[in-house]
């Protein structure tokens, strides 16, 4: 593709779910929720819940992953570069953005620094209480920690900052959560 800008019509979210056991070991499986931009919060939530209930591993994909990681590092690197050079493959197997939830492992505020090929990564941290000024009084309020990581080669800083501000507004207002 070279240095072309490629825009996809849909946003596909890649998330990692620890849910299945293989030989007595819990493993993480990637789940991609397709076209989240065309779904309601309720539909997305239902799809995540359904994926969490899967108890059997996609053995073909799991064997493929094991095969890939067993290759010598230099060959893995070549396979990786080949895939990343083809945006349609990247979208098909990895989605257009990624979401991770490190907050499920703790009970306090927290954040993460992900390393990902996704141009946008949202890392959901913990929920914890912090003192805030509210109508002239200091109160403890719950806060959700989010880490937003962008690939600056693809996404300019100003649009990224506007996106983060709009995301904050939507989360704080609870938009999309009503009936």
C-alpha cells in the first residue's frame, strides 16, 4: 500500500478475553466485535457477554497461534511485517482498534501502557475514589481510569485530543445507556 491513507467504513474492536481452558490452563482469546459504529451499547454489551460465555477454544486458530509463536523470531517478524503491510488482513485478523481491561485485576485506579499495532488502543483501568471539587466542596467521587494510546504516524495530535475530550463527554453523560 505504501504511504496511502486507507479509511474503513466500519470500526472493528479487538478485545482479549480470558475465558477458556486448554489442558488445564486458562488462555486468552482474541474476540473481534465487528461494526461497533453501527451497534447500540446494549448490542455491543450483549456480544461481549456472549463471547465471555464461550467455553471451548477455536482449536484451529489456537494451533495456528502456537505454530506462529514456535517459528524462529526472524521468520515471525517477516510474517508480521507481511500482515501489517496489508491493511485488509490487519482489519480481518486484528480489528481497527483495540480495547483491553486491566482494571479487572485490581480494585483501585490504574492505567496501562500497551504496546499494540492498533492505531487506537483504549486501556480500561480500575475505578477508584478521588477527591474532586464539586460546587465549592471537596468530595470523594468514583473515577474510571482510561489510557488512550494512538499511533502518531497515523493520527494527528489535535484530532486525537478532540476525540479524547468527546469520549470523556460521552462517558460522563452516560450517552447511549438509556433504553
